[in-house]
């Protein structure tokens, strides 16, 4: 590891503050150029890059070798393995619960274990940074991008579980990254597509949004990621936090005392790329106080970011001393990563170790939440034929990814002795899919129906299906939220409603057990749900 940055050229230093992504499971030809000519110091993986663990391990090794031919500073390799519905790697690894699932357990030890288990599996594949946990306090039911990625709506709970998860990751070797500073939870817009704003005053921001980040700083988190969100109370000039000196330097560095790495969220998100632009955005975010510039996708935008920083240094707009500050922080974190991994290796279990899955299953059983069941539809009647309506994501978005799953709730209920007929629909079901379900129920004596809801508040098709099902006046109708708990706004207090927070296999297994009464519901709502009719909350 080079500790004396005076031996680095300006171009080598700029390479260290850049983190880029690429397409495919193998290294594209242009990456050799980026390592040779631009001395790239960091890579970010997405689902497009990863398959099974052995492929990931080989890709990481190949990237480190390619980088080492031109640089003697190890490469940082990052990923968003948050858990639950945001897990880039889901083959032959232990996919830990998502953060709202953990929030429903209220158990900080579970958050620690989730970080530790995920961290040791990532480390064995060669990944050094996990862009997790999400420390946004999700207190806005209309938030289209955070939602179940948050531990919940109580700042203290988010802080407690977030701090524990950070400790789990970093004690096992991985650098954790708290995001999205100073908070993306109370927004109604997605910064992938537009520029959101949080209009609260400073007192409120300190009392809620900043509480988890203060806890992360106490936990000595290696990295904090910025939010492409406006905070007029902190930055009256309308700049998003990523571009704001007042937010990144005066608030995060000076007032809160954060000494680790500040990493931008991807500058290709529309909030930046369709506004100030990626090149200028790179310069302004660095001047604001960011250390690591993230450009995840397009080569031309990556080169634009690098060359804009280089030009700003050549012109004196950015001083080389300022560049040195960030490079020193990056080198310090890379050294800490290596040391922690060496110290923690004797604690590592194998990837997808059976004991890790047992812990994951236990977490899921403690998270599944029975919100309301006034008519005692649970447990399911074993003797009654049951129709399960299972939604699946068929088109990837910035929020949802297509997940190939053989396991559904219907298959698991069959193993529990339920007579099941299952219909799989899209999360944006067509009129034909809806008509087929209603026709089936109208022609067959099926009075026990379980419908999975997947972000139904954002799906007109699911809303139509719910309305049609309720008109049939079935004897037993159960709704299960498989992602957004706020889907309850489509129901009444008379409807049976369960929150599962995710549709990963471990949660499906847990649901099958609680639905037939072999296990009890133990989860507590980590967010408030507002009803048209008054209902007793379990949180």
C-alpha cells in the first residue's frame, strides 16, 4: 500500500477518487484502458455483473490483477447488497433480510448478524465495500424509492439497528456505507428520475433525519453516501446535498465530525445528470466535500467526470492539496479494509453455510407481522381448497429487479398440507390476468383465497384485482404485502392483512408456517399505517 501520496501523479490521485461500473460478467476491453491510462481505483457491481459466488470471485481476482499491472494500490470493489429486495447477489449465498424486515423484529442483534453474515460472504468473493445500511428514516408512505429499504419510521430504531449492522460488516472485514445523507426517507420523488426536496426546518432534521447518521459516525462507519435531495433549511441555494458545501463539509464534516469517506450517490441519476450534468456534477460534488465520485454506467460519462476533475485541478479551481485530502482518506480506508479482513478470516464461515441460513430463517419468523384479522381467517383451514395469487416482477426498474424464483407461497403451502391452486401474475397484471382469476373463482367452489400484494399502491392492475376479489364476498380472503406495507390503504379494517416486507425464499417459508398455525406471528410494524377506519396498531 502506498502511504506517501507524494509519489503519485495527479492522474493517479484522480483515479483513486473515481468508482466506475461496467456491463457483463466478464471484464470488457475498455477496462484495461481505464486502469492503464486513468489509474481507476474503484469498481461497483450491479446484478448485470454477478452470477454465482465462484464467478464473482473470479471476476474480483481478475480485476485486481488487471489493476495491479498499472497500479500498486488495491482496487476497491463495491456492491449494493442491502438484503431483502435489494440484493444484487442472490445465487448460492445467504440473502439476509431487508432492513424493514429487520425493523419488524426490533432486534439489534439480528441487524448485527445480518451485517456479519453478509459481510463475510462478500469478503470471501473479493468484494471490499457494501453500500449499506440505508439509514433513511422512512416516514412518508408515498416514498417511491426507500420504503422497505429503511429499518422503519422511528429515528431511534433506525439508529440502533443501523449502528449494529455497521459493526457487523466492519468487524468481519467489509467497509460499510451509511446512506443517503442527510436523509431520503421523507420524499415523494425518486432521485433516479427527478430532484426531490425535504422542506423541514433544521430542528426537525436534527431530531429525525440526522439521528441515524450521528449513530453511524459514533460507530466509525467507513463511508457515508450523499443524497441527491434538496434541503432548503441547510442549503438555501437549491443545490442537492451531493453538490452542497454547506451539507457535506459544514454539516457532515465540521458539525457532525465525520472523518471517513464521503461518497456520492451515482452521478448518472437524473437528479444530477439531467440537471448540472455528470462532468460538472463531479467537480461540484468534489468541491462540496465528497471524496469518492460514483459513475456507474456509461463510459463517456465516466471519462467526462474524470476529465472535468482533471481540468479543474489544472485551472486551480480545485487545489492539489484538496485532492490529497481525499486520497489520504481513501488510502486509510483501503488499509483498514485489508487489516480487518486479515484479522477476521478465522471467523469466516463458508459462503451459504447452513448455520447462516438457520439464522436468516429465524429472523424471518420473527418479522412476519399480522396487522389485522378481525374475522379469524388465520390459520388457514386445511380442508378447504385454497387459491394463491402470486405476483412477480417481470420488468426491472431502478427500484425493482426481476428475480428468478422457483419458490412461491403456493408451493410452500402445499408442503404444509394445504390443497392449493396457484395463479402467478405480473406485479402490473393485465386485464386478461385479472379476468381469468375472477372467472376461475366464479366457476369453482374456492372460498379461501390468499393474494400477495407487491407495491399495489403503485399498480392499477393490482388495485382492480383487489376490488374485484372483495366484490365476490369470499368466506376467507387474506392479503399479504410482499413489499410495501402501505398497501393497506387499499383495504378496510375488515380485511385480513399480513406484512412480509419481502418475497425472498426465507420469508416465503416463514409465511407458510405462520399461515397454517405451526408458528405464531411475532413481528411488530416498524411504520405506522393510517386507516380509513380505526384499527388497533401492533406497533
